[in-house]
C-alpha cells in the first residue's frame, strides 16, 4: 500500500511535539501510514452517516465536526487528505471542501497525540531520537488507556 500523505508535514507535526528530540525518517513514515489508515476508517464511517441522511456528499458533520478550522492553520495538506478519504469509500461519494479540511484537522490532532506519546516513549527509553518503534509501541499500549 502506498502512502498518500507526504512525510514532510508529518515530520513537522512530530517535531513540534518532540521538545528537542530528533525524529527518524522511519518514524515519520510509520506515523503517515497510521494517519492514512485512520483517515480512511473515518471516511467510511462518514460515508455511512451521509448515506443514512440520503446524501452522497460527505460533510463536516459526518466527521463529527461542527466548526471547521481555517485550512491555513493546518500542517497536513488537504489534497492528500482528500485522496485518503476516498481510499475505502465508493467512487459515487463526493467529499465537500470543508469536510476535507475537517478531516485534515482530525488527522492532525490524531498525529499530535501520537507524536507526543512517541516522544514520551523515546525519552523513557533514554534516547534522543523518536523512532518508528516508538510510534508502534504507542499503538500497542493505546488499548490500555
């Protein structure tokens, strides 16, 4: 499976949560993969909501967002997020522009939470670099929180 999301913005999200730690390229790649999987899953749920309402266009409310943030305030680019939203839904669905921004916002929050936890795990391991293993370990431990 190819990753739709460029690694550079994901790396930037990790770095803003790293508090001085270095970030490996593998960590950014692993988090980008996780973001993509999560985004595709959210879009499937949103498509179900839209279908229930008799629509073929995904709206921000389908993602549980009432107030859509400004696109310029996001690190994650909207175009790849749009492609992520369409990975696992039928081609008949459309994704409204504000729904793309809403999904990008949700995914950025998801990335921030993951990056902060990965930084904590790296510090706990007495390392100065966040690695892919830290991202993976977070998701293994997530079920306990």
